């Protein structure tokens, strides 16, 4: 029987990441849909992996959650074995390998990995087949990414402060909420720096 994807809980979404001076800002909105039904407007789409690394998710909620659970567990075991957390690149490669191994029956998940380690601040984008690209300054995924990119391309500047980066990410996500029917709910922000990962719900003033 053909599967009806309208009944799958999806996070079509808008996710954004920017590099700032001393860290990374991740941002998303919080709407999850089942076909034309808004199933939730409080879905968490930024998930912490280690003390200094987090991921944004878009696509199938179940696929993304199971993938992140696996990455978290492996990263924790590796940290216990090595005596330190994995680098952002190592976590991205681990995630990429899991996606690639499942390429015949792909996990429907588009991910952004952001974090800070001894080598600096890093942002990686991963697709459902395991492609992994490190981004220079910023990136966006999901159904509202085209709208978000318009804001990012126009307003991003190298060396932005954490607060300026937060405001830019919120403007990008908010623009997508206004123009993309699959994006909605509140804005979720993660600030990642040498102190760790801080995830919060934010709104533009």
C-alpha cells in the first residue's frame, strides 16, 4: 500500500545559522505539520548534542529525533573513551556517516550542526544522503530558507556580536514565518560559545 506522507509529522520549517564573534547563533521557528494540519506550534527544532554543539532539524520529525538520539549516544561514548568531547567536525562526520549508511532508505532530515571547539566556531549543513558542507558565514535550510537567505545576504557582516547575530537570525526566521506557510509558531534561538549552549524562545521587540 502506498504510504500517505500527509499523515507523517513533518517539520518543513525554516532553520538558520550564522557565525558571530566568539560563537554560533542557531535559529528556527516551532511549527510542525501533518499535511495541511498544524500539529504543533511548540515543536523543539534545536537540540543540544554536547556541551558546545547543537543541531537544527527540518524534515521528518521521527527521522530527525532518532538520528539525533543515535548521535548523542555515540558522541557520549566517544567522549568517555577519549576523555573529551568530540569536535564539531567529528560530530558532523558521524552524523553524515549514519545518513550515508541509510541512503537506500534515506532518513528525511536536513540538518545544521553548529558548535565551538578548540579550533574555533563551525557550521555544517547535512542533507538526507549524508553530504556534508562547512559553511563560511551563514546558512539556512527548510521550506522558508529562500526567504531567510534574502535577509542573511543583505544584512550579514563578518565579526558581528552575539546580540547582533541573534537579532539577524530572528529577523531571518520572522521573514520566513510571514511568507512561508509551513513556518510558524515562536522563534527558537541557540547561542553557542565557549560557555556552552543556551537555547531560548525569543521574539522581536
